[in-house]
């Protein structure tokens, strides 16, 4: 544990040997015989003794404080000692003892010392000292010290039994008494053990682990989360491989076969203590293979407690970033976090999805999603205050079950992570840490660098131009069945709700709504995440979530006469120059168009600004959604294990089996059904290869051999990473 120093305070009546204990520890010698009966006169000062870490068994700097002021004699004096420092004491004789309160508050552990041959000093522990400590510091651990045990001459057996009974009664009455030790400064009995026990009380406090001989509720919660992280196959068992991985992660690699045998020895001990702690998972030729249940995992740590292996317990907790109070401490996110997930993080999240997909239907039910976050998330990470005034309406890839309840697919699950890492990298870091990502890759040498996978598209258009339908259709074959994250969040617990709905804590009745749709597209055989953000013309100068975009999409409502005028104004108001790649879309293609009230025709405006000619689009038509435009009788065959199953992404696989795949992704003119289906894919191409925008300034560019060759070469060299060659075509 990360502790700068340990402060040990010795308290007790005069002449019980407190100062002699310090003298024996520091000098590593017995107290001089001339001072045997006046031990506390050796060093009648209150100076602190500092012990460097290299000479202590715990390897932690230690400060020993010996209170030598006036002793409290009556309950009234206790009350006076506990008055606030600024209040004057009515008793001037106690002014010099005012430092007792501050000493107790500064200490990490208190050693209460009484003399073995003085029953009065022992009784005053219960009547004066323990009540005083109890009222001034409620959580500080205490060690009872019976000093001068070498002075017992008559009936030593009876006195020892009486002393042990006193220890037992005191520990049962005061739960903060963690140890009782008999010492002697004449024979050096248990001197170093006393101060080492005091150090252990601070480094490994038992009161957070056990109460009334049972594991505390908080400790069980920590163990349950550690067990779930270590259970990589999610079968509610820890097999030998998982146990070995956990042991290696906490204590380092096991080097010898003797050390590996400790796992089998622990299993035998657990089996003797509980019949449900070990489960037989296979048997071959009389050799049985067993695994540890969660009940057995709890029993394992009870064994460590009973054997006093507190260091083993806290080392395990520390490796999973729990502090001495069993609070999870999430490390600060690096300042140079990029808004991209690493390949190993994507692999882990995919593995996590399949781990909690209990029915193996490639979807997570709301119950399974709750189980995932409830099992692994200890604390809900805070959301950035700059986003607290925005209500996010996010459309993800979902599926419908027979009960009509939404199921989140792998694409939808990963899409939410891509959105989260783009908007709040530190929040994503906290989630990944708590989900056990660092544990999973601890034994993997992952040197892969993250590549650019996420691209932002701003969708502009006047009200009722079809922006919401455009976003919904991106993630669903029908806009009437799509759910967004707010729909899911209403049926989830707080931990899962916080992941999908960042404003779940809000009590405000109204917030400005920002709509997004997130899914994956294929660009030259590479998977890219495309985030569509709905924008309005009056938001040009307002604070938005994504300050910059990779491509702009302008929706023109063909049924409204001022639709193109609104879009043209929004396009010309963009401050970036050269302007971002843009795509114009004529929505509501299933309805008759009206004449646009704008000085320039749409085609002339597009050619003037080197924009591809507008594409006809309808969000509700069912034409060519699941059929191949080249063969209407042939159903598409797609590999959808790692990709979403939307109609537009399915089209990307249509030429996977062809040996000669065309580098021409789109055609400005041609078959209308293909334009409509390829529209989101085209946005992906414009994001990744913005120069494509400049080869589409006329209706014949994609049929022009020279233009197509230029684009083909440009796309090829960028894909191969030959940036120098790519500059030739810019």
C-alpha cells in the first residue's frame, strides 16, 4: 500500500514501561537494570522517534510517539481533554495536556500499555483510556500491550489465564482492538513483534476484512468482482489455468513445480472446510479435474485470515487497485489519450460481449447487460461537466426478440464504445479499467498501435427534412422499429444506465437534445466506425459535441421550396477552407418534388463548388434493401460475425468473392436503387479519402478513365501507407 509513513502512539499510565519499550527497540538491547523499576524516567520527553524504512520489517518509514504529558484521572478530565482546541480549559492544570487529543488524531495506530504486575493500570484501560480513544478517534486500530511479563513470580499460570481472559473480553467489547501482546524489556520478549504488529495494523487493517468472525459485506463485494474478472470463460468457476493466471498477476510468475503444487494443497484444504467450494469438471482415467467455485474463493480468503496472512490478502486487493479501506482507486487517465480504441481493447470488449452472452444468440438482453456492469463496475465514473447540459439521443444497432424487447448486438455494443472514446476518453479509460482490461492483457505483449477508425459526419437540414429518419435508417432496416439509448436506459440499473445514458443523474425536465447514429461501414476492406450527428442551421455558432467533422451531409427536402436555400446557406457559412468533403442528398424521393427558391440550380451549385451531384433518397422505401441490384433473384451472402447486419453495410460484401473488385465505389448517375443503398458507404469513403470529392465535379468523372485511374492510384497508395506517393495526387 502506498503510505508515506506510519505513526505509532504509545499510551498508558505512568511507570508501565512505554519509554522502555522504545529504548529496547531502538537500542536493540535490554533496559539497564538500574532503571528497571522506573522505566518511564529514562526518556521523560515527548520527542518523536523516526525509524528509517530499511531497518523495519515492513520497509515503511515509521514514527513512534510517546505521550508523556499529564494523565487523565477522572471522566470529567476526559471531557475536558476532548474540548476543541480553541476552547479555553476551565482547569489550568490541564492546559499542558491539551496535546493528547492532537496526538491521538495524528496517530495511525495506538499501543495501549499496562503493567503485568499492576492490576490498576490494566483496569484503567477500560475506564479511562479506551473510552477516551473511542470518543476522539473512531476508526484507529488499537493494540493492547501487557508489559513487564517477566516480573510475575507467584502463580504465573493463574495470572496468565486472567490476562488472556482480559484480552478476550476487551477484544469482544472493542472491535478496533486488533491484537494483544505480552512483552518484556528485560528479556526482549516480543519487542520487535509489537512494533511490526503495529505496522501491520496500518498496512493491513483487519477490521475492513472481518467483523464478528465473518467477512465484511464490502470485502465480499471486492472478492466477487475479482472472481468475475479472473473467470475469463464466465462459467462461474476458476479452473487451474485461471487460478494460475490470477496468482501470477498478483504475486509474479511461478517458477518451480513446488510452488505450483500449492494450488492443489489449497483445494484440498478448501474441500475439507466446505463441500461446495470445489466442483469436479472432468474425469479421465481416474484423474479428476476440479475447479474453484465462488464459495470456495471466499473460503480461500477466510483461510488466509485465520492464518494471519493479511499481507497476501492486501497484495491481491492492491493489484486490483483497492486501498486499505477497500475503496477502488481508478488511476488518472493519461493526458495524451487519443480518441481511438486500441486493437487489444476492441478484442477485449468483443470477448467481454461474448462472455456475458449467456444464451449465445449474439445479442445481449437487458438482463445480461445489467449483469455485465453490475458484476464489474465498482464506481460510476463522473461525466465531464461540459456535457452535462446535453441530452444524448443515440441510435445503435439493435435486434428484436420474440418478446419485442430490444437486444443490443455486438455492433451496437462496440458502437457505443467508439462514441464514448470520441467524446470522453477519460471516462472510457475508467470504464475499461474497471472492466478488467488491464488484467486481461497483463500477460500479452501487445505492440499494435491504434489506427484511425472513427469518423464524424455532420448531418444538416431544415426541420422536417428527414434528418432523424436518415439517422435511424443508418442502423435499422426500418425507421419505425429503432430504439435509442434512452429507451434502453429506462430498463437498466444505474451502472448500465450510466454507460448508455450520460445524463441519467439529471433532474432537469428539459435539455437540448442531440441525436446521433453510430455503426460500421467497410472502406476498401477496412472496417470504419461512422458517427452521424444531427445538426441544425441555427447551431453553426453554438457549442457542439464534435467541434470538427470529417464530412458534411446536407439533406434537401424536395417537397419544400426553400430547402435548398437553407442548405446552401449552411454550406457557405462553414468557416473551414478548403471546405470539408460534402454530400448533397435529395430526401423524400418517394414524393413529387417542387421548384426550389434559389437563384442557382442545384446541379450548377454543385459543379461550382466541386460537390458530387445530389443523390435521390427515401428513408421509407423498401426497394432493393435486401436484394442484389445486379441479380434481383439472388440473396446476399454476408459474413456478419463482426459486422452489423444492416442493409447498407451488407451491400459492401457483394463483391468479396470476386477476384477483380472495382475501385469505383459510387456513380453520380445511374441506377437509383444503388445510389440510395450506397449513400452511407459513400460518406465513409469521403471521410477516409477526402480527395475523392475532387474527382466528382462532373457527371462523367467516374466514367472517365483518367479520373478513375487517379482515384484508384490514390486509394491504393493511401491504403498501403505510402504517404509520399499519395501527395502526388493531391
